[in-house]
């Protein structure tokens, strides 16, 4: 495959697959580390902000205007897109993608591989389950189960 040709020419990587592909992003990162000995890059835009008390895993990507506030933790391979904000004391899992303008208020827990849509808001003290998808502009007012797809104001389960 092409990856086996190019990987030996590199020493580091970024997996910039966004949207609902957090699990895939993490699996590719694990492959690049274990099979090719590459190291994940940390990509923080100069116009992003991470509080000194925040902690994060490998491969974090932060776009312009994004903010991570105090005592928040993020797992590996997360994307915090343009103008997204994570407030204090949040726990964000691995492979989470916060799309542009999303707002995660205080003490929120987000499970692995969840996707938060553009301009969506998660209210304080809530939990968003693993693999959940919150649609653009949604306002989450209640806990979200694993794998759920929520849209609207207030956010409700999406019917196919």
C-alpha cells in the first residue's frame, strides 16, 4: 500500500479526518505509531488558547479561536475546530470532534468518538455518550445516550 511506501520517509503525523470518523482517526493514529514508529503531532493554532490546568492526549488539533478552559481533560486525537469553546472541568474522550462554534459548558462529559456539530451547545453537568452525534445548532438540555443522533432546540432524537 502507499502508506508502507511513505511512512518510512516521515517521523511524525497528523490524522485530519473530521466529522463522525473519530474512531477511524484513533485507529489510523495507533497504526502509524505501532507499525511505523511515527509520533503524533500536536497542532495548536497560534490564535487558540489552552489553560495551563487543562490536560490533553496525543494528536490534539486546535483551530483559530478555539478555547479549552481550566481543569478540562481531552483524550487523544481530538479536533477542536474554529471558535469552539470547552468550559471548565469538562472530560472529553478520545477521537471527539467539536465542530466550529460549538460550545461545551462547564463540567460536561463527552464519550469517545462523539461529534458535536457547528454552533451546537451542551448545557452544564450533562453527559454525551460514546459515538453520539449532536447536529448543528442543537441545544442539548439532557444526557445523551451512546450512539444517539440529536438535532434541534431543544435537542431531540433524530428520526430516520
